[in-house]
C-alpha cells in the first residue's frame, strides 16, 4: 500500500485542523484509509459529501505524483463501510429480481464511487450484467441490471 496516500491525507487533515490517526487496510477495490477522529460528523459531512470530496482530493493529489497509483478509499467512523455493505446488499437484491423475473431493474442515480461498488459487486455474477446510463435532465447516472444472454 502506498505510504504516499496516507501522507497526503494526513497533511490535508492537518491543514484543515483535524486531529486524527489513519489506519491502512486492503480491500478488493483497493487500499482503504480509515480516519479516526473525535470530529467524525464534520469530516463525513451531509450525506457523506465532505468525505467524497476528501477522497477525490486525496486521489487527485496522489495521481499528480504517480499516475499508476491505485485509487484509495477513505472512511471515517465506518460511515463508508456501512454504506458500502448496504449498497452491495441492494445490488444483490436487485440482481435476484433480474434472475427471478428476467426484467431489467434500474437502481437510483448515484455517484461514480457508488456505481463502482455496484459494478464490482456484480461483475462475477454469471446471470446479470450492469450498465451505467445517464439520467435525462441531470448530470447523474443510474445503473441498469439486466439478464446476461
């Protein structure tokens, strides 16, 4: 795992005035940096928006230094881990509907990180395929699940 990503995140948090420690973990999707802080709510933000921005900024800075560096995931107070597990459960539930009824199922619009989790969770499923589609009138994308032929 890249010590560089941890150092970048530590510096961002220090500059923002957060006192924290960071633990590194390995996930299937890539390295996870888990932030431990007393001010988790402020760092997560409304609906996780601050956390998403922090992860984006860290990855952009990491990419500037090493274009081959894997994208890092950042979590605070298990917010992202719990959201990830709920999203995977929702994706598998939708896949079961596709298998059972043979219909196309559309999941709600979501950000790129969440779409990545859904695609990754179902990529090995032999009976379901996933596609991101633009939602008309927005800049968001939804995921369609359909039977594989």
